[in-house]
């Protein structure tokens, strides 16, 4: 199409495919494909049937990725999520063993998660000078401490009646229900962050909370909503995790906070706030889940798996800085 100046204006951006492949999400897709090839090489048991069978206990963590992405976009962090999962699972198991119907057991598990998230949100919004890392570190200890006290000397609780949890842990064909719930949540959270005014508010707060406040954004209300949402999704994680493990103990959910943060950061969400999207986070989540499954199938030490995930996290943090430095050097050379 020709403009008034006589120049031709492209209706479609040039090299859109190239741009997509060179994007962080494009690189993650290529890594996802390469990982599956690598997994089939190292593990003879890495088949679709086996992966789908082992997925439920890993997929539950992804529920917490979505609100964690929101929290990181805000420029905050929540490291209490593993303890919230532990407390929610513990209370839900006790409620089930007390004879409550499954609907109430599920509601109790979610309400415990919501209450924990609300506690985090109230503290952080009432005492804005407190950093979220310190507050959630404290509540991490408190929530797990309450769970340990509730579990008593045995340190664990097993379900007496597993029928209700079998129902939510069932499968449609070979695909577990939890996969469909995770994908539904992924669509909802992605659309809200990318297309809705609430998502734009989160980006504004993460970029500059003071400017967002003077632009009319209720900063503390948004933070309260997001941290409460984090508790809700931790409750969902606890319920689906319990349906896979049929019980809870003092180590339930341990290390989940690092896994979820790794999923988000490796997916391209900046820890400094205001940047990133959930598409990359979702791809990176499945990369980490499939890597865990394959390495578990060859009986690799669980601590070594943590080392690998930690290395991926460091790489994800370093790459944006290195790439920006390279761009700055190229710009200096062209202007020199």
C-alpha cells in the first residue's frame, strides 16, 4: 500500500516468522522439541502412556505458576506457596477422614489456601514497607509449622476413604483430569494478563508503582487480590496432589516455591516486575515437568534434578542481561 509520501507501507511486518523463532517463546518451543528427543534417548520408558500416567503429581504445581507470574509482574515474590500446599492438603485429608462429603472436603482445602493467601496479602498491603520475600519467608515457616503441629508425632496422615479423591484424580481416556483443569486455568489467566484491564494494571504497577498510583490504579487492592489468588491456586494444587498421593506429610509441597518461580522466570517473566507473559511460562512449565519425569524414570538422584533446574533458572536470568549488553555494544559500534 502506498502512502502520501509515495513510499510503500507493508501491511504485514516483514520476517514475522523469523521474529517469532528468535523470540524467547520460540526458543522455548525448540527446546521443548529437543527435550522430548533427548528424553526418548536417555529413558526407554519415556512413552506417551507412561508420561501421562506420571504427570498428575507434577502437573498440580502448574496451578501455582499462573498467580506466581502475576506476583512477579507486580515486582513481588511469594515463597510461602509450598507451605500453603502442605497445610491445605493436611486439613483436607483430616476433613475427609472426619467423614465430610467430598464437596465440603474440596471447599475446605481451597478455603485454607485462600485464607493463607489473604494473610500474606493483608500483611503486605497494610505494612507496605515490608518486602514480600521476608513476609512470605515468615509465613512459609508459620504455615508449615501449623501443618506439622496438626499432623502430630507421626508426621503424616493417610486417607481412609479415597473414593472422592479418585474421582478428581481420574482420567478421560489416558489423559488425567488435572491436565484439562490446568489448561483451562492457563487460558483464563493468560487472557486476563494479556487482554484485560486488570492485567494492564499489574504491568503498570510492576513498571512503576508510584506512577500507577497517581494514574488512578489501586495498587494495594491489586496486590491483595493477586496474593489471595495465589492461595486459592495453592489450594487447587493441594487437592490434586492429594488425589495422586492419597495423603499428606510434613514434606508435602516442599520446594514447590522454587519450582514455580523457576517455571515463571525460565518462561521469560522478569523478577524485577513489569515484563513477561504467561505463554513462555506455560511452555517452560511443561519442559520442567517432562524433564523431571524422564530423569525420574532413569532413577537420577532427586538432588541432581534440583541442580539442573537451578542451572536453568540461572541461565534464564542471565540471558536477558547478556543479550541487552550485546545490543548496546552493537548500537555503540553503529553510532561510532
